C-alpha cells in the first residue's frame, strides 16, 4: 500500500462537520479516527514513518487534538513532548509567538 493510499484511507475515517463552529467552516472531527484502534494505530505508524530517520528531540503539538497525536508520536520516537497552548493556560516558564491567521 502506497503512502498516498494510506493517507486517503485515514482521511476517509475523518468526519466532516459542515458549518461548525460557524457557517462556511468545515470542522474535521478526528474522533471517528481515534475511536477505531486500527485507524489510530495506522495514523501513528504513518506519522512515524514520515519522520524517517530524522533526529527528533521533541515533538511540538498544538492543543487539543495535537496533544493526543503528538504525545503518542513523541513516545514512539523516544522524544519529549512540548504542548503549545493559548495564552494564560500554562503557569510555568513559556515562550510566545504572535501571528496572523491565514
């Protein structure tokens, strides 16, 4: 099975929720992928393969869905995990970066 075929199979497991949280937005609900052990494992397998032989010290992921996948990927790669959160959500030392949305 090619990488593209694997990606398409995983995409098919993700539910689209139109007009959420507001009209014109299509929310990608990954809970349909996560609840299926085979899909969840295959998603992590594919992300691990895509990292290849790159040296990884830390995986950085944005809240909240990113925490689920990023934490599991970090474990597989033998790396640390860095959660990225909205301002005011972390009590300890932190760095910030401002950006504009697309």
